[in-house]
């Protein structure tokens, strides 16, 4: 099988596993997310904050919260397309990932991006300024959730 078919199969299986314990509203959020080829900062913030158990917010409130916490680029606008490096910072901060030496010192989007590449959450040859799709965000969040679960089991 080629990579695209395997990727779609993985996403389908992931959705089926995620949808079992979820409410219809959350399943609808995931479906809406998957239908977005390019996410806005507000959409991404709302989904990530809920997935990382920071709280359930409206898109506007999630954006303001993440911006106030310095989890998004300072110049981000709610409806602007989200970039991979900014999403990396949002993921690292909201999931409370410690990161490596450089991320520990600077905790910025550059080192967040590099840390998630190292952890293979961001895969392949990605550009930090790439726009992020809903499918990509769901993949990254599911990998972080799996890592958190594995770490909790290990402790």
C-alpha cells in the first residue's frame, strides 16, 4: 500500500477509536476539523486547549487565552491561517512538554518546532511556516495524547 492509503486508514481508525467514548458534539468537532484544509489560529487553539484539558472554550476565547499565555505568536490574528511553528509552541505549552535544552532555555516557536520534529510528532521535511490542516493537527494531538498516556503508564 502506498503512504496516502495508509495515512487515510490510520486517520479513519483513529477517529473510530476516539469517537467511541466521545459525545456527539466532540465527534462533530473532530469531523469539522478534518474538513478544514487550513486552520485559523482560533480554531487550532480551541481544539488544542480542549484536547490538552486546559478547558473548553469558544474559538474566540481560546485564541485570547492562548495569546495571553504566550502560547501563540505575538502577531497572530484569530482568523489568520495557523503556521506549523506556532502550532508547535501551542502544543508544547498546552500539553506542558518540557523539551530539550534549547527549548528549556528559550521556549519559543523555533525550538518547539524542532522538539516536535525530534519526537516525530511533526514528520518529514516540514517547513516551520507551512499552514496546518485539521488532519495534521489531529494527528499531532493524537500523538501527544498517546505519548502522555504511555508516560503515565510508565510512572
